[in-house]
C-alpha cells in the first residue's frame, strides 16, 4: 500500500500548517532555553512536582526537568507527521493537529515557569 502524500514543501508553506508548526517549535525551543538558563546542570534534589494538598511530592535530578520540553517536542513531531499524512484528504484535521501541538506548548511554557519558580 502506497501513501498518496501531499508535497512536504507545499505543506510547510501553508500558514495553517507550517505557521503553527513554526510557532510551536519556537515555543518549545524557548522552554529548553528557559530551563537550561535558570536551573544549573548536575543538581540533585530538584522539586519536580508540587501538590497543593501535600506540598512537594516528586524530587529528582536536573536531567529529569528536561522531560517536559522533550514530551512537547515529541508531540509536536508526531502531530506534524500525522497532519502531513492526512492533509491531502482532510485539511481541517491536519490544521487541528498542528494547532493543538502549538497550543500545548503554551502550557509547557507555564509548566517550565512554575518549575523554575519552585526551585529558585
């Protein structure tokens, strides 16, 4: 079975697909840089999760804080690929996938900010 895919160059030229991907990627890079610049590497005992009822309930090392932007990057790439696969038949689904991945990055920025606020 051969997939009939939309040309990738044209897919990225569309504002509704390439624009959302570029915005999501820029926000993801911002999260990586924000965490890298505000929390030193090699630190053990970082507060990684805070619960309002129990306080800090997950403590880990500095490499574990990068799971937040890594998960966002994985979701961004998966949604980009799935959107590209379905774009030829269903434009709206592809746009929705790319928009949702970019929208998720906003929450990851908030989470990274709170992670830095919790540890500084």
